[in-house]
C-alpha cells in the first residue's frame, strides 16, 4: 500500500492511499478457499464444488467484503505508521471509476488531537463549601410531606365548600352541546384551590354543598395538550357527591407510621440524610467549577474543529428544543440566534477542557475498570425493554465508539476526583443560598460557564451564553428531600419532556378531563 500525505495544516491532515489490486484479489481468493468446503450445489458432492464456480456464484459479494477489509486495514496502517490520533471518524472516499481488478485509490481527510502536555497538578487550591442542615429545613420538609399525604374527612352536613376542602364530584363535559371523549368522570376527587384543573374550573365550585348541581363554563388553554380541545369553550355539568375537610396534621410517631416508618425521628433522619446528599452534590459542583476554571486559565491550545462542531450541535439542538416550548417560540429562537457565537465559544471551551482532563487522566493512570464498565452497560440497558437489553449490551461491547461514549462521563468524574485528592482543600460553612450563588456566578459576577465536553450526549443549559450552566449539575432537578422518605405510587412510564403533563392521568376518562396544562419543567444545568 502506498501512502502520500497531501495536506498538513494545523490539526487537519489529508492523505492519498493506493491499495494494490493484487492485495484485494488475494483476500478474495482466501475467502473462496475458506467457504468452498461449505458450499452446496446440485450435481456436486459436499465440499467438491469447483473454486471457479464458487467464485462465479459469490464473487461480487466476496469482492465487496475484501474491499471493505482492505480499506479498514489501510486505515489501521495509516494511523499506525503516521502516529495519528484521530479526533473524529476520518472521511474516507474511494475514487470514482473503481472496478474489480483495478488498484483502489482512496482519499482520507481527518483531524487529529492536539499534542497536550499534561499540566502540573501541584498547587491546586480548592474551597469546599459546607452547608449544615437546620432543624427548620427538616420541619419544612416534614410539612411538605404532610401536604402531599393530606387526609380528608367528611365535613358536617350542610358545609359550604371553601378553598382547601376536597369535593367528590361527577362531571360530564361538552362543547357546543356535544360530549367529547374523556370528558366524563365519576367520583372524581378535587381539592379546591389546588390548581389541578384548568383555570376557572375550581373557582366556580367554591360555595357548593353536597347534592348541588352546577354547570361550569371554562375555556381550554390555547396550548392544551389535547389539540381537539385547545382553545375551545366547554361546559361541565357537575354533581357534588361529598364535601370533605382536611384532617389536622401532627408531626408525631403516628404520622410517621402512616408512611411505613417506625417513628418521627426516623422520618427526620431520612430527610436530613437526603438534604445532606443534595447539599453534597452542590458542594461538588462548586468545587468542580473552581477546578475547571483553574485548568482553563492556563491552557489555550487549538482544538479540532470537528469536535467543536459536534459539541455545538448538541448545545444548539437542546436550545432550539427549549425555545420551541416557550410562550413565544419565535422570540425565544431569535434571542438565542443573536447569541450563537457565544454558544460556540462555550462548545470550544468544553472540548478543550475535555481533552485536558483526558490527558491528565492518561498521564496519571486513571482508568474505568471492567467491572465499572459492566455496571454502566447494565444501568444504561434498563432504559430499554427487557427483551432488548442484552442486544444493547452486545452492541456496546462490539462498538468502540459507543463504549467510549458510555464510559466518558464516569472517566471524567474519576479524573476530577483524582484532582480533588491532589488539591489543597479548605472548608468554609455557608448557607445553601450562598452556595447556589457561588455556582451561578464567577468572580466578576457573571454566571458560571458550561461544563467540558464528554463523548456522551448531553443537554445544553437553557440560559443565555452570559448565563451559562454550572459545572457538573445533575441531569435532572433533584427531587425534594422529603420524597426519599414518603411512600410513592408506582411511577408511570416517562413521556417526552414536551408532552409530560403535571400529573399523569389516573384513568382513560381523565385524559381529556379539565386538567390544568403542565408548567414547563425547570431544566437542570449541564453535566
């Protein structure tokens, strides 16, 4: 095989490769000899089919296979001989007019990773901001659990319903006198003032008593998920079957036992542990933010354009998706369009920091073990149907790029932990608000920059470039601490963020019931 370098500019390389026709033909002959004993053909004993007939039957397929093998071997040889470290998949083209029996002429274009000298990691100084959990926080969390576990008792006869009371109602919805699918329910519980139903529905039931019948006139929101109802005026004929009032709440052992726990102290302990875990995540985020800023300050090497493009596309796709969910999508899109250059700088910073962390990890022997990789694969496989999970694992094991994408986030975390151990760390007690402010703002008062690139797909922060996402925030907003202790119903299957309502419909009838449209979920910062 002949290799001729045709371009060498910055991180870009281009080569012309020539694979001799004889080398390709030799591979074809090897495959013919290999498969001939297995070929069956009428008139010949097994394994006795002449090679020329095998070649005639399977020649085109064998040649194509040999050509692909030759190209893979040629690329391996190119990378090895030239000592290349491709940044992304090389662009390989076969010259026009190629036919069997001719030399295969290839053009190869690629970008290589920059040569990075692993930086000295002595002298790193970090501050660990500690947030203590107060009794007041725990009390508030217990109160929120109680709100979620609120119990209602039948109100005295003749009670007039007020905000905070629960009604049990039957309703039948119609538009222009015609009932619509899903608009009917029986024995439907509704807490007045909860905002669970669409605007105007609950307010019109304040003041009712058991046995009352009332017609509710409402308008479905213009962006209501059910398109056949969005923006339509509707009437709901309601019958009040019961009025209930909230039972008095006391944070005691009996309340804890109603949650399946032994005592109120056990509940408080669980809540405290969850809050401490959340605070620890924020503390780590702030430390990583400071660490990456120190690393970025001393390194400004060139990065592969192809990697920046891929990173930017990830960011831009998320931004445009989020813009489409805004009240005025056109205005939101126009805003981010005006800041496109800033987002590209964020992508470049992410790539540079990702390469820098990778170099530090390699220089210091940081690895993801086989056991850790196995755990990652099995965790990731849980998002698929049970019958597809093993196929996913087999795919990861057979595809080096897919494995690298899955491994990258854990590898980066391990490098960061390694640097934490090497740094001089001091501690300071702060409030949670102060800790969040540190995460959101740098020394100049501008919000923190985005996290470095990882091979795995990631979300872009839904913020302006000058309000970039904090480092290493969780992929989703952390659940309130009290949720760890409170009993839960079995979670319904997840929907896409754009489609998920505030509450999943409990039955088919509720699907088109006058539920309030979900408020957009707050997006967490990037990891």
